C-alpha cells in the first residue's frame, strides 16, 4: 500500500472504532509502518471518528516527528515499543472497547479456553499491569506480553492489538471485544464450560489454517493453574508469571469436579439416567479417588 492508502486506512479504522463505541471522545490511537524507518500515526487530541488523511503524523522509529501539522499520539511510545519487539507487526491499534476494558478494570484476563476460533487465532488475552497512560511505564508493561501475544488488555485502561496490516490489527480488536462480550454473557448465565486441554491441543494444531496464527504456542498444562471453582468469582487475577514465550490458556484436563457438574447438568436422560462415555466414567472415578486421598 502506498502512503495515501495507509492514511486512508487509518481514517477508516478510526471511523470503525468510534462507530462501534470502542473509543469515546478523543480516545484511542492507530499507527502503521510506512517503511523500514518511518511510522504513520494518528495525531494527539482528535476524535478517531472524524479524521481526514492529511491529519496523520510521520515519525521515525524513536518517535521523532518528521512531518505533519499536528503532534503525534500521546501513546506513541507504546506503539513504538510494539514495533521494536515485533518486527512482524505492521500496524498497532489501541482503544477502550467497553466490555474488554471492563475485564481489564476487574483484573480478569481473557485466558479461558472457550471459543475455538479465539484459541486458534489470538490464543489468550493477558492483562498488562497498570501504568499511567502517556508515561514510559506503559511501554514497559506492554513489553512483557507483546512477544507472545497479538492482543492484550491494559489494566484499568483498555486494549491493544497488532497485526500484519491495519485491518488485521483492527479485526483483532473486534475479536477481543466480541470474546469479552460472550464471556460476560456466559458468566451471567452461570459460567463458561471450558474446552478440554485435549481440544485445545487439537485447535493449536489447526493454527495458521485461517490465515491468522498467534505468535507463540500455548503453555504446557504444568504452567497453568486450574480455573477458579466459582463461576462468578473474581477468578483468574493477574498472573505475574505469564512467561513471554508461551500463552496461558485455562483448559481443564478431562475429568475432575467440572465434569461431574457438566455431566449432572447436561447428560441426564428423560428417565433420570446419567449417560457417560467409558472415558468420562473413568475420569469421574479417577477424580473421585483423587478427592478421597
Ligand atoms: Zn488509552
């Protein structure tokens, strides 16, 4: 894409962010690589819903302004950090979509294995620790997660995504907000029924088939804590140990208390008989034995 097309792309992404309520007032910012030494980004203090292509600012990779009538986004350093850490990133989008930001405010990462397409594309969506916006603390908080994740929540702030072009980054923002919305509804209805670890492994094998592949593998089960027992509880909080080289996804091994609850809820026949496969029955007996010990 040439420079004019990139300018128009930023305008269109800004319009969509604002139209969908992902930003209010002058919130949010968008950037893209112009070439291997320059960035094109939204200016400071404009509503992203009403931009024109000529408003954009060109900076170098250290954030020094090279051209443009306006000043670059106040969150420029966060964008620059993403480009430094991820040579494959061509574009970065930051917004405050309300449901995902609600999870970020509540301290609940979107890291449960719930939707197949999210497991295969984004993987998990962690929360970068709180940092004052526009300070250098924010790029530092982002640095920890950006190598292994294409999207993250920013604690008490919003969300950040990156992609191979402007729209790829924007669509990841849509996916995060959609995932957050579905997770919220599921929690209101009694809690998500998680995909099993075996299914997550299978989905991981399908990564890349849809043209989008998350940047790091899912962490092996030993690195992951089990899901909180309370479906509505504060559940998973910030996990300090989220390693940069893999993604934390909560998925239970088949069996355990969760299966008992699911089996009792879902597989009861008309006559009150609970139907289980041989594997489920074995898992139930093993879980019961574990609890006796
Ligand atoms: Zn923000």
